[in-house]
C-alpha cells in the first residue's frame, strides 16, 4: 500500500476519533443538563406558570455561562494542561490574569442579570432556593463522579 493511502486512512481514523469524542462529550453535557432540569424542577417546586416563564430565561443564562466558561477560558485551560503556564512571561501572565478577571466579572454580571429577570417571574425565596439547589446539584454531581472513579480502581 502506498504511503499516501496509509496517511489518508490514518487522517480519516484520527478525524473520526475526534468526532466521536466530541459527540460523547455533547451527549454527556446533554445528559447532565437533563439531570439538572429534573433536579431543579423538583427542588424549586415551580408552578406551571412559573416554569413556563422560568425555563427560557434560565436556559439562556446557562448557555451564555457555558460559553463564557468554556470558550473564553479555553486558551488558559490549554496552557495549564500543556504545562506552558510555567514558561509564561510576567507580561503574558498579567494578560491571562486580566482575561480571567474579565471573564469572572462577565459571569457575575450575567448572574445579576438572571436574578433581575427572575424577580419578575419567581418570588425572592425561590430565587434564593435556586442558588442553593444549583450548589446542591453540583455537589451531588461531583460525588457521583468521585464514586464512579473509586469503583474503577
């Protein structure tokens, strides 16, 4: 077999592997999102009128927050994983630090906007309960992840 055919097959398999990993990641994200919706629905005990108004606002918030956390921080995460953060100059480190602070501020402002929007939809007590329920869900998810990791050992 010619080298060009072998190379083409190798590229095809590599591309398929990246695509499959990406699809698995999308499936896991969607699975977590479904679990979160069920958890929050139970915890918040939303009326049908509240739910009808709440979920579009909350889902838009979640999408934007995901974008801010994953896409904007991607370069930083890559530098941490590949170890190049140890070779950063002070100028590069300051630039990344400023980007991180800006990202954190955007997420904070997004959360404030969510709270302001939800004040027109939910009573204040349920908005506070939402924050607690999100933290409870994240804790529960972390425990499940840890438990699954311990079973593999």
